[in-house]
C-alpha cells in the first residue's frame, strides 16, 4: 500500500499573506511541515503542492519536493486532488501547510486505519477541548459515534446535541478513490452555510473515521497565533 502525503500550500492566504514562507527559527513554516511529515514511517513520498513561482524558488533552497498546481483552486483538497491524479498512490494524506508543530506520528495512526477495507476517509481529533476552544469559532469541533465515526462537525456548539465534542485536527487521509469521489461532488448546503468542507462528505453518505488522541496542534491562521503558540 503506497502512501503519499501532499501539503497544499497557497501563497496568498487572506488573514496572513505568505504565511507558508514566514520564518520560524530561520526556516519557512511550510519547510517545518515538510520535514516533519517526512519522519512518518507510513509515508512513501511527500509533495508540497504550490501555486506560485516565488514558493518554488524559496523551497528549492531547502530541497523540498514541489509540484505546481492551479492558482484558482478554492480549497486545499482540490489542490491535493490535482496532484494526486498524476501520481501512483493508494492512500493520500492531506496535511495543512500551517501546522508546523503537528505530531508526525499522527499520520501513522491515520494510515493504520486502512487495514479495514471499508474505510474511505480518516481524520483526527484531540480529546482535550477547553471552554475557550469550545466557544472559539475558528476551533472546529467534531462529534463521533460509538464506533468513532464522525456524526457532526461544528464551529459553534449546539446545546441540543447529545454527547461531547472533540477538537478536530485539519488532517485527512483518503483512499485515492474516495478523494476522487469527494472532489467530484458539488458543495452541500451545510458545507456552504458552516464553511466546513468535510460536511460535503457526511451529507453525501461518505463516512469519516476519527482517530482520537490526547491533544492536537492548532493551525496558524494569523501572526498572533504564531506568537502565542503553545508548542
């Protein structure tokens, strides 16, 4: 089973322009992500899907493997899919370019789930979710059933829902077929209303297995996030 990790890296993010190239300990943020992912024992190859020659030029200095993707993609998943179509892989892992402190062993845990042939998509969530995170719109929450499959994703918690929320991590592993199916679907109403792409899968009957760990890192959306990051 060949597994490829693809890091979608859009240069001009709205809240933090060029954040993927922002230096952390004198090294661009996305380089930290790339080198971290390469430590995973489950991954056969790591590719950064870029959309700008400036990124290519900078990452070449760090010997990062890059592939150019369409600048007009509206989501990271579409960017991952474009690259995945051109390579030989059974499992595709989508790792966010703004997660320099993600535990690379999380990738191994996700890939292990594919020993079950019924699994199509796997993601992760942290059991630790404090009151501030629970009420933070930018912290995505997930609910799971007894078999650890996602039943709902929320930005704002809903009191009527029974059960607990977990801190969703922005990492996904797909079978190549599931990635193809997902990206071929139109955006669902829930996805548009809540601005949560993963709801497209649930709304179309594609199950998402959730691996629960003690704690997950948070993506860096702003410069302030980086300065206050609990590493």
